[in-house]
C-alpha cells in the first residue's frame, strides 16, 4: 500500500511540546476542517502547525505558541483513540471495527477511491494526509490475529 493519494505535506518537523517527539507538518486547510470553532478562534493562522502522532500524548496539533488536544477536534483521531468506532479511513467513514470485519475488501475500495482522485484526506483526516499507511498497519495486525 505504498500509493499515496495526497500531495506531499511540509517536510519540516518540529518537536511536540508535550511528548518531545517529531511532529509532521499539517496545512491550514486541515486545521480549519478539524478544529472546533472555539479552538479555531485561538489558532494563530500564520503559524506553521504540526501533527503529533504519539498515541499516548494528549497533544494532536501544535505550533510554536499553541497546542490543541483531542477535545478541540470535531472527531476522534486514529493515532490517539484505539476504540473500534474510531475512523481509520475518514473519506469513506470506515472505522477500525469495519476493518476487523472486512479488511482486504475495504482496502480495495480505498485504493479505487484514491486512484479515481475521489479522496479528500488533507481536509477529512486529522493527520492531514492519506490514511493508507494506517490501513496497512490495521490489516497487518488483523492478519497476525488470524
């Protein structure tokens, strides 16, 4: 699943102020789509922002002056919330539970969508990029359990 449907995101990385791990750049489009209105009102629109994927870290987004946590977002974040209801593919609204039940069939649906240019990962996915890497991990875990 090495295909990627999204344009490359910022390559610059910055350390998360909460956990110290490297963050991945996210666009203003992602932040505007993901943050709740009260959190969006606090966002410094001109500042570069980053996504923290560390599962145990409370921080989801950060910049040089601010941090935003899961409670500041419209939806659950795949990397932060292991519950079955958490979406793994945000464009098709497919949850972890869907992948536990149907796995490879859903992977093909996602590939078809991305190849047709029908995805909107930068806006819909809290990480601001394609979910295919997350899906590959889910399917690997599923295969190991079988």
